[in-house]
C-alpha cells in the first residue's frame, strides 16, 4: 500500500491529486507481464534484498514512460523490515535515444553491405 508520494513523482506520473494513489496497492500501477516483474522485485525486497527492474508503465494520463525502479528494504534498529522505499526514475528519453542509435547503426551496416557488394 502506498503511504506517500513525493510531489515530483505525482507530476511525473501525471497524478492530479495524491488521494488518487495513497492507500492503493503499488502493484496495481503495473499491468500484464510488467506487473509480474514488479511483483518479483517486491517479493525480493520484502525478503530483505535490494531489488531493481525496468520497463514501461503508462502515467495516469496514459503517457507511456519507461521506468528504472529500485525497491529498498528499510529496517528498524532490531533488523526487522519496517518499510519498502520505492524509487522510480523516468528513463524514457534514454531508451528513445538507445532505440534511435540501434536504428542508425542498422542503417549504417546495411549501407556498408551495399557498398561492399
């Protein structure tokens, strides 16, 4: 269950009012196969390990964004798990640049093949 959401995160997820998300299940933000990735990372963090995953997730206004997600377990003084801290970083621009780079590399390779033949 989401306990808090930073203002910048609300903006990035295009959430108009934090009441739309506070108290809701974090896994419900993720859909399909991506929800499975998120669930796996959540279980890992609940067992006390740092967990990461990356994938697409739409904002509340259905803008597709690519997220790098870190889930860190937070412990009390006795080593008991108290909270899970989830940090999501929008890496959409980076992913788009990587896709463009792959596309351009493929074009260059194709042109080189034509020149060689």
